């Protein structure tokens, strides 16, 4: 019998690759099915067409805002929901639901993330409780913020939702004009206080800079959590994580959901084997065991609640769970992905050029309405 070899595509970071490689090695021992993983950059992960990847790979790690597009393109196979009860019941926040579209489940959450707060426990007594504390640290030159597209837009999403005006994913206008304009002014002030290099930095770049002993970054108020940086010895400085800062006394609801899901290509010659691995790696046993131990950031609550998993990660999971449970799911319609990138660029351009905040928001709303009909 010929050995079955599957090809998988994930993203290029220890959190994205290492747990899948470790779980695949165990899977080969159990089943004889080998899975070889390639990697793509975080920027590619956020924007590269899934349809093109599906032509080359059996298993693909995707971002949930792609689901509208991939459904139209027919490049992924839907999961048999009869096999998914344990995964659905164990979802953290809306991670599982975020891959459900038009009545079918297109991916399974293997990694749960949202915008949280990162801080330096060796320099601060605690994470910032509210935005007044954040802005004081920013005036002292101790704050950074990832602003490379699409992360500036994610900050706008999170702060609007936290203010009680989440984006209207069905349209026609995505943003509440008054609230979003106020948030744009808040972001403009913060951008003026952080290093200009933040405009070209994604979360990985910020974490890599923050985790150096001589870094000036003590607080990042909105950044997608990366559990690896909470591990002792991963980088020179071990970072702390916490819920997002309060704004006007409000809680931590509304953070823009991230994370990743594992999907099966519609062009695979080994659909059964691909589905079997995907279901196993997304369920409780693998998630709280080999997946978490290899540096993954699980999507299953069994891992988030596990004492050993939390101990290894400096209580990363318990410290950010409330923010993830209250996270907001971005638009996912066919046509959204081009909007996300273009809107982030438009937002940065308007904030940097001194454009009136209301004009920026009006432009973003017009772009979003156009994306709904594209």
C-alpha cells in the first residue's frame, strides 16, 4: 500500500507552524498518514487568495473573514457537522461560529485569538486598567501599537465595538459616524505619541521589539495575543498579557476576533484522511496536549481552562479569556477581504494627513457599501 502524504499550508511563526508539525508527527505514528507543512508570511495569511492555495494543498490554515469568498469559489470542502459536537461545545468565544457560513462549517478553530493587551511585568506593576493609564504611558514614550494594514482597522473595530457601536456587518454603513469619528481622533492622538515605525509593524514585529531588554515598549493596548511571548525563555524578556483596557468605564467586550481555522481543499485526493486529521487536531485531547505543548494557542476551551497549559504560559489564557469571550466577528461576505486591506490603508492615510475624522469614516463606509455589492 502506498503511503499517503498530505500537503498543508500554515503561517510562518512558531505559533502557526510548530504545533501542527508536532501533531502531524504523532498522527503519522498513529495512522501512517504523513503531513508536510509549508509556511507563508503573516501578511500573506491575511490577504493571499485561498483558492490558489487550494490548488496546491490538501489542508489550509485560514482566517475566518475569507469564508464568504471561499464559499463562492467552491475551493474548500464543508465538514460533516455530525462529527463536530465536542469542538463546537468547546469553542472559546465565537471562534467556531466564525467559520460557519451559509449553513455549512468550512473550517475548525485550532487557534483562538483576539486583540488583547500586552505589557512588561518587569517594569509595570500591572497592566493598564483603562485608556487614561495607556495615554499617560504613551506620553512618556512607553507605548507601541501595530498599525500595518490591516491592524489599524482592527483597532478601529475594537474601540468602536467597546464603545457600544460595533460594526454593522450587514451594512449599508459599517461604522456609526459619530462614534467612529471620535475613535479616529483618539487613534490619531495615540499615533502621534508612538514611534513612527509602528506604521509598518504587525503584531509579530511589535512583540519581537518589545521582548528585548532595552526596548522602550512597556504597553501595547491593542494587539493580537501571541502566547509564545508569555513562555519563559522564548525571547529575552517574558511578556505579560491582559484584557483590553476599559474605555469610559466599559468592559472588554467588542475586541476584533482573530485566530485561525483548519480547512480541507476541495481539490484534495485524500479528503477522508484530511478531515480525520483536522477533526482530531481541533478537538480537546490534541488541543490541550501536544498542540499547546508545542507552542500553539489552542481554540478549544479544554486547553484554556487547563492548569498546566496556563502555568506554562504565565496564565495567558485566564488573563485574556474575558476579552476573547466578548469578541466581535468581522464581516465575512464575498468582497470583504479587498475592502479590509484598502480600508486600512485609507484609514492610515487619513489619520496621518490630518483629514477630518468624519470624512475618513464616511469614506470607509462608502468603501464598505461598495464591497457588499461587488
